[in-house]
C-alpha cells in the first residue's frame, strides 16, 4: 500500500488560511496609498476586469484606468458599477482607487469547492446558452443551463451553433427540441460561426444588453465571440476529428464593448457552472412550463415520479408537458442528491 497523501479537512483549512494570509501580505505590499488631496472627486465606472486587489475600469468618458480596490469595497467582479476616485499622478501603474460597489441588478455565480458560491460577473442582462450538433447535442445540458438562468432571473437565449453540421441523422430530433423551446417561450437563434450565418441575429439581440456565452466545451463559444468581436483576439479550438471532443480554450475574464451599446463578458468561470447549490424546489420552478402545475399534486411531498395524483405526470400523459423535459428534470434532481 502506498502512502495516503490526501489532506484531512483540518489540514485543508490550515492550508487555505495560510494561503490567504500570504495573499493578503502580498496585496498589502502591492497596494498604493494616496493622500486625500492626491485624489479627485468621486466618479462612476464599470469594471472591465479584475486582478487580485486591482481592477481595470472604464469611465463614463470611455477611459480605461487600472485602480486599487479598497478592502471596504467588498467583493468585486467584472460588470460591477463602482464609485472611484482618480489619482492626480499614477503610482506603480495604478491610476485611482475604487471606493464602493453599487447594488447589482443581477449576479452570475458558480459553485466553488473552497468558497461555496463564488460570484463571477455582475449586471448581466442575458445569457446565450450555446449548443451544437458536435461534440453532441444535449437537451439535458440545455435544460440545466435554463434552470440556472431562471434561478438567477437572467434571460436565456438558446443558440444552435454549427448549424452547417446538422444532417439527416440528427435534424428531426434537433428541430423538434428547438421548436419545443420556442413554444415554451425561449428565444432561439440558429447560427454558424464558421459559415458566418445568423450572426446578424445575435448582434441584434445583443444591442443595449450586457451578455455572456455559456455551454459545454466544443460547441464553439469562442468561435462565436471571435466572429462577433474579432478585436478580442480570443484563441479558439476546433473539435477534434478523432475524438469529437472540444478543446478548452479562452483566457481572462473581461468585458468587451460592441456597437449598438452592447457589451460581452467572457470568462472561463462563466462557461460551465453547476447546480448543486440550488434547492430541489427551485429546480422545479426553473422549468418554466411546470409552474401552472406546481402545488396541484395530491401529496405535498410529491417527487413527480410514480407518486399517485402527480399533476406533472398527468400533464405529460395528456401531452400538455413534454416527457423528455420531465426526464431531464429528474436527472437534475438525481445529480443534486448525488452531489
């Protein structure tokens, strides 16, 4: 038997505590302190990207400044609206101080092993849920993203990318699923980044909104971003012809400006996020078309499986609800119980 190198929970806590102390000490050394008379009046700006205790912000005049973050400002993520004071002279490449963060109208989070629920981006208006025929079209993954979007009240748009790869084998199933999502009330866009097809519809949807792209690896999120915003210079990866699996690609979280008052936040932490932090009741509510039937079951603790008097199962039998959507709901619930 080999030696067990797995740390105990107590050891893990001590390691995390020591790491946090070292980071705090390093941040203190990196921080810049200006006297009050060296700073200008308070102004508003949006966070373009964050780096530890520093952040790049964009002012109302379109100027990009790198600023120090006051510890009293609290948590800060890309998309936050902040109050800052510009410095009369830059120090160590820093040009001002972020004093406070305004109340967010929305917050995208993801589960984190160490931090629990970790904020990723703020003030998002819509989430583009990207799917494609390759590496594999998965209505189950789409439904997971839709539940996450419903839970945080951010509008989802389903994007079928790589439309040029839809063939006679998968066309009927894919078109059936997309038609179902439209009937439920979701916006659906069918595009191809490679063929430059349907991109005008995406840019129209992005106008006057802050958007993000999410989806499993290999569906072409970075290719779409590059097609819409080539100046972002985000590295892309094609689907391997041998394995059919996508390559993990993009780099740093950043807010990009587009025409028509649009903005796109791209971040590795945004693209794939789990649901283990969501209560089962919220998952049920996250299936939009289930809502008229919630509370109509015979038993209050109905699991919506073989329970007698289940309103959801009755609606499926009467073809008022889609059977596969109910199956995907149970898969999500099962995954929560396993987590």
